[in-house]
């Protein structure tokens, strides 16, 4: 029977009972992967197994059933008992009626993501209330069944405990439809057996269940029907019990004497392998009598049949399967790989670090520079720098002083006041939130530490890359400003020395803020915590600066703000006392904080 005929036969079994119906489902992605012409049904009291390697289309099918993604063609229907009516059945389309179907389904995703700062119990209570449930005993029953303590913080739970929590959430509202994507990931063998028992019990209660798993024994013990998906298409749809009654059998025979392969060969069977006195022979069902007749004429120690199991059946479709395109790409890639030294590995990490930070840096650096260029050119073409030729003596001097003050104010606003400073701070805050803690949180730190890189080399590289980008940003803004001033030939209206001192102060202030952010990034293991700390410090500093300037009686508040260390409006380049102390303090504090970051990261425990 062809695959299409098998699928059609299954669909003809469709009834008005509650269950799952999938017809001609198709979803394409830009990458080329997806699903095509997926057809199956799952009736009440049945478990449907979905088998295939990663990327075959299992999760895409499940996400379509859940209404998380919209199919390009076809549809899937969830049929369930109408609320408060045991006999009447109502059908929902997975996508169009997703608001209804999603609350009817018990679902365990392949990638579990819970709010880690909550306890398991608080999460269960939240889900309980959101589902408008009325009997907490239904929840307790499954907590006791899975034997775990839900009072623990989720971030401290092991993978297995999180999986148990997901299973409780999937079953606690007693759904008619249950969809499970790799449900036993992280469970120990004892808990896997408990899972099998729970699925069998749910099946007896009339629930329709879809289960994707890589554990063949689990599928064999629980499923009634199994679909094998390959490259987005179902290539086999079969009842599990039929696998053991397939069209051929494998026999293991141990002879008293060693026989040659030629002596065993026959047109009625094939010799799979032979070693010493033991042979494995594959016989089609219609030739079993001929085979047994041959065996009775031999001197045999024992004869054993090896029934085909689900794993063997699955491997018939995937054994030695490698896409030609993938194989060619891998071969070509291997040809370009050259052995790398330790120095090259470190250089590669430096390039990677710059690549990760550069996009945001480039945007937030170019934006104020572009605005400054546009502003200067506009003033030049509008004649804003022109002075009336009739002015003489004191009038001319006064006019030049006024223009000098005016353009000094413009630069202050552009770089040292709102725009340039705030954009630079945004870069520092966002980048420091992920520069170290982000690597730990995403799990990439464990990959880095298993290479030629060490904790010391990682933290030093990150520090140097971070500081260099801040330095380059301020340097670019200073250089562009000087070029514009000399380019329009109006340097008489600008105090270059004062401008340079101000840019130096801006750099030191950004360096101090970045060192605080980097310290937080090495101390915390989550980017959100780092962002919260550095973000709060920056916001409070800005607020205190604004409030202190609003009234003389509140001027004392500015001393609680980091911004006080760089007051560009009061810098007098002729008096070192107006800025030297603050500049030295900012420099030393930055060095101290970065040094502290180094020791914190190299000594701390990493949750990898």
C-alpha cells in the first residue's frame, strides 16, 4: 500500500468524536525548510507518535496545531466536547480559532522557558487563576505524582524539575487534547516510566494525544499510530502493532560447525551477516517454510527470531541519509579549514567581540556626527558666520564674543549636553548588559572556555574592545568637529583648547560609567540584572542633575550624581583646579572598577 493510500485510509476513519484532524497542512519558510501535505487524525483514546530527526518538521507541525504559526495551505482542526455539554462536539480551526484551542490543549513545548525569578508554586498558582480553575486538588495530584518540590525558584531547578513542572501545567486542567514535544527531556528512567504510565492512563480516559519523541521505546509503549516525517513530508503512517508483523523476519542461527556464506545463500532469503558459527538471515514471510526446511537439515545449536522494532523500522527511512547539498557544503567548508594557533584563536575572538558590539556603536556614533555636519553646513550656507563689514572697534569685538558663546553653546548641546552624551550612554548601558553576563546567560561562555581561551583572556579582551570603542567614538566626534571648524575656516569663533578638554572629560565620564556597567556584567549571570543596575544609576544621576539645577535650595543633590564629575559648563581651561581633580578621580575610579571586574570574573563560580 502506498503512503498516500495509507494516509487516505486513516482520514476515512474520521468521526464526529473529539480529536485532532490535520488535512493537507503546509508551511514554508524562507530557509526552504517546513512541512508539506501533512495528513493525519488522532481520535479520542489514541496516542499519535511523531518521529523524525531535528529539522524534519515535527515542531513546525506542532506549532501549527497550537496556532502559533499560520499555515500556507491546508488546515488543522481541534474537535472537543462543548463546554458543559458532554455529548455535543465543537470543532475549532487551529489558526482562526486559536484563542479557543490554546486554552483547551495541554501542551509541553520542546524548548521550555519559564519566568525564572518565580517559584514553581507561584507559576502554578498563576496558571491556575488564568485558566479560571476551581479545584486546586487537581494541581496537587500531579505535583505529588511527579514527586518534586514546587517551592524552589525556577532558576535553581534542574532541567528534569522544569520538565516535571511543564508536565503538571499540561495535565492540571484535565484537557481532552494533549500535545507533547519531547516531553521526557531531562527525566530520569524512573520518571520516564511514570510518564508512560500517565500517558496510558490518559489514553484510557479518552484523551487524544500527539507525542514527538526521540525515545523509541517510549513511543512503542504508548502510541497506537506512528508517523515518520522526512524533509517535511510524512513518508510512513503505520499502526505500531503492524511493525512487529512486517513482511520479513530476521533470524539468528548458531550452527555446530562453521559454514561459508555461499553454503547459506539462497534465492528465498538473504544473509545479513555471518561471524564464526553465527549467522543473521533475513527471510520474507512467504519463504519461511523453505527457510525452516533448510534449518532442519543442519546441525543447529539454537534459532532465534529478532522481531523488527520501531527503531529498526525508523532507520529503514533514515539509514545512511545525508543530503547531497549538505554533504557538498560540508566538504567544501572542510577544504578551507586550516589549523589555528593560540594567537589566531585570540585574534578570532577579538574580531568576534568587535563584530558583536559594532552595529550599535556605529549607529550611535554616526548619528550625532551626521547631525553636527548637517548643522554646521546649514549655518555656513545660510551666512550665520558672516559679520557686518560696517561694524568696527568695540561693536565688532562684542559681536565676535557673542558668536563664540553661541557656537560654544551649540557644541555643548550637541555633545556634552543631551544628544551626544545620551547616545553614548545608551551604547555603554546596552553593551555592558550583555558583554559578559550575556555570554554566560546564553551558554556561549561554556563554548569559549572549552577552546584555547581562558577566563583571563576573555575578560581582558572584552575590556579592551569595550574601552577602545568608547575611545574611538569620542575621538571620531572630536576629529570631525575640528575638521568642520577648520573646513569652514571659522576657527576664530571656537576655543579649540577648551573644546579638547571638554571631549577628554566626556571620555572619562563615559569610561567611568562603562566600568560600572562592566563590573555589574561580570558579577551577575543575567543581562537583565546588569541592565537594571547600570540603568538605574544612570537615570538617577540624570534626574538628580536636573532637579539640582531647578532650584538653588536643591543644588546639593548634584553631588549625589555621577554627572557632577564632569560639569562642562564650568570648565576653565586656564585653571587646572576646575577640572583636574575630577578628571584624575574618574580615571583612577575607572581603572579600579575594571580591575575589580577582572578579579570577580576570574574567581567566581559560573552556572554553565
